[in-house]
């Protein structure tokens, strides 16, 4: 399946797509989609001769793809090939940022100073923006990877630093991360929109956090279990936690991992559950709330 979508540039305060938030939601950084949901995946997570098998299998069934920007994975050649696929399938484009950790695939604990973290974010966003421009389009969302992603749950300081760096680069961007209070608070502090993310192939604890990869039950390995969790999310906004309890997930996007069990078949079935899938677009949040000189990184 091939989808063609005309990529478009935006003016400094251009009106946004009709599916996104109405003015009565202006007090919240959470992006609002009137119906449907975004389906996102990661792309271009190889490096040099190392390729990730199966990445392309889920592309016909998602609405957005986040391309690795050269820190945890990716390089210029891999990024360009990924951009070709995003263009071919007519997907919304996201930046997949992480810590500079090729050997550990961005999953090891790395702690940077505020200035170093800001520079890493701006460097990676700039790399993708420059390459995307040659294809005639811009990216719409930013999704952290690995340890950087996990920090958002428990570290409001890092979440806010990430959000402020994204805002400094472009306040039209949507900050995608785990559906949790820290993501929303960071977006409100930085003045950008956020989109909470749900997973279909990972198990949650009673607090709504993903179980760590070291946990024996962290990953759903049966294709039908993955589809069942997706159906529960789409129909009820809930998942079954590791202890059997039901917990709500406030999400606007669903992550489809290319390494899911029977990923292509599962992605197709999940797509069929969503009659009106939508990519994430947003108007800037609270234009006058933060002036450029207020985006400080040492005073959190």
C-alpha cells in the first residue's frame, strides 16, 4: 500500500489542521485530536553496514515515522534512505533523538549537563531538518529514545530540559513521550504541545509505567495478546497491568515497534481497529507565555 501526501511548509503562525485542538483547550499543552489516533514507528535505526530488519514492514500501516538522528543510531546515508521511505508512504515525519551511545543503542544511563543535553537535542534536530529540507518537507514531532525516554517518567528536570530545547528549535513541534504527568508538565513549562504515547507490545506496571526490559514479563510475545492490548486501548483507553488490574492510559499516539511478534500482520490488524488514523499536527501553545530569553537551562 502506498500513500501519497503532499508535504507542506508552514508560516510562522499558520492555522493548523482541523483535527487538532480547539481554543477552549489552550490552557493545556496536551494535543487534542477530535477523532482517530496517530500510529507511529521508529525508522533508520541502523548505522553504517548494520541494518535493522523489518523496519519497512509496518510503514504501510502507520501515520508517522520517527527517524534516528545519528546519536543512538542512524547516519547520513541511513537517514536519507529513511526519508525516501517516509516520502514514498506519505507519512508525517518525526525526529527520534537519544543520547550519544551507538554501542549501547541509547539504552545505557548517560547523564549530561543541561547545556550538553540542549546541544545534543539541537544538533540532532538540525541534522534531520537539514536533510528533510532537501525532500521538501519538515518534521512535525520529536520522540526521545531509550534511557532519554525512560527519564521522562521519573525526572521532571530532564523532561523540561528536553521540552525547552525542542521549543527553542521550533514551537510547532509536538513532544512525544510516555503518557504521564511529567510529559504534560514539561510541555506546559516550555510552551509546546505534547502527545502521550501508548505501547501495544509492552506490559505496564500498576502506576502506568512500562516494565523495564530486564523484567521477565516486559514484552508481549504473542501476536494475539498484542492485538488484544491495542483493541483495549482504542476502545476503552485501558490496558491490563502486570498484576491483572485495569489502568487508564491517556494517549494520543500508539507506538508500533517493528520488532513486535509478527509485526506486519499485527500492524495491519491494529490499523484496521482505527477507522480514522491521524498524524500529529499542532498550533504553537501559549505564544506569549515564554519569551526567547526565558528559555534558560541552568535554573531548573
